């Protein structure tokens, strides 16, 4: 089977969950006989050579290619990678108002318009969570028969991570850890740092800020600089052994984002046995079930209490087994291939 993968052009400009997802699904599909070609905008394609096309993320960046494929009768599936905190009625009202505005202003489109149209154009949707699938059905009116949940995944290598390398290099262990795009406001790092400042417990922050000079970044960096118990390490390559060692050496991993689906870094940390504190919004409860501490990202007290509860517990080996059994990339790739075969 030959498949063309299409993702937003900016995907490699930053290290994030979507980049990891696309990279590893392609690697493990290759192991089970699927040839993946990454779309290059500068090449001319004979689309008939592909059995199908798989678009990752439904937004303004992928809209034009989705529209082109639809008009060219090229079948494609979409992993929408979309979550919204608004309820059904607000979103449906927004779509109606948007439609009215577009009737007057022809060039107007909202995020929901792009999402809705791409989903309509597609042959099938592959959301990462059941909550995302319900959103597509109940809020956008997509037929349930057109939706198959395929989870996100994690590399099995993290289960054998050795804490010794990180402990030896930084002389710190059993700390509170977070890893990610620190300047991305969705990750809610400023609120986390305000909590860590008050807890006064050894903590490690790994990742980059946007450019270190926005007000948000400066507020975060100021908290880090005035608190000696908070260690900030610049972004590490996803393949760097120090990263997996950092997960293994921590006691608690925290991801208090405004939403996650579900947060690959949290899966990686859980696979090393770390206790997980994570946002209650998005698809997190589907992945971590009752084996994590869930917090309200808009409430600093909730974040603090979640961390305190997690610190009081032993490392979570039950969650580790649950992830091994359900969310490693070979499992995700096989589920993806099953959907491909069922559709085409």
C-alpha cells in the first residue's frame, strides 16, 4: 500500500506532538508494509500512484490541499488534531453566524469553517480520542460511520529508561518535571511556575520559550531565575538519551495545559513509571483513566493540589503497563492500517 502523508508546512519548525506523531506512525507503518511518501509542495504528483492520502491537522494550512484533493476526486483521510472547550450550541451558532458573514464577505473563513469543510471533503476521519470524535459528530454533524478513533502513541524505549545519566549530570532526582514548548500559552507554563515557586520542591523545566522577550516568556523566566529549586534546561532532542533519563529520574510529571489530546510527553513520562498530573480537558482521561491526577488548568490551587497528591504516591507501574498494552507505536500503526484497509 502506498500512502502520501500531508502535514502543515510549519510542522518541522518546532518540536511538538504532531511532528512526533507523523514521524513515528510513518516509521511503524513502513515496518508492516506501507510505503509512506511525505508531501513536498515543490514536486508534481501523479496522485493515482497512491492508494490514499492522509492529512494531519484540519486547519487553514491544510485547507487548500484538502479542497484540491476533493475536487480532483482523490480519496483522503484526516487526523483532525482539534479540540475546543466550547459547547455544541455555541459552536453550531458560530457556524451559522459564520455562514451568514461569508454570504456578505466572500473571503471570510474561521477556524471552524476550515475544520468543517476539510472534514466534509474527507473520506474518513481518524481522531485521536473519543471526545474528539464526539465533537466531530455532535458539533459538526459528521456521520459516525465516517469516524474511527486511532490513538496517539509512544516509543517503547521509554519503558527501560535509566535515571542514572540525568542524576549524574545534574545531581538531582525525584523532582517535579515538565517538558514541552514552554512559550506556547496552551501549555500553561506560567501558572505551573507560580505553583512550583510556592511549593518549594526540586523541579525541572525542559524546553524552549518562543523568543525570550515576550511578556509571557519574561514572566516565566523571572520566576525561574529567582527560585534556585527550579532548574531550566533548554529543549532536548527527542532522541537524546538525557530526555528519557530525565523522565525516569523524576517523581512527578506535570502537564497542566488548557487541553491535551493526550500529550505525548505525559505518555513518555508515564512509561518510565512517573506519576502523572495532567489537565482534565481534552482526551486525557481516555488514556490515563483513574491512574493520573487531573487538574483544572485555570485554577492554580487545583494544579498545586494535584502535584501534592502525586508527590505522596509511589511510582505508578500500573499506568506503565496500561500504556505498554495500548499506546505504543506498533499498536497505533496497526490500528491505522486496519482503518486504511477498511475504507479502501
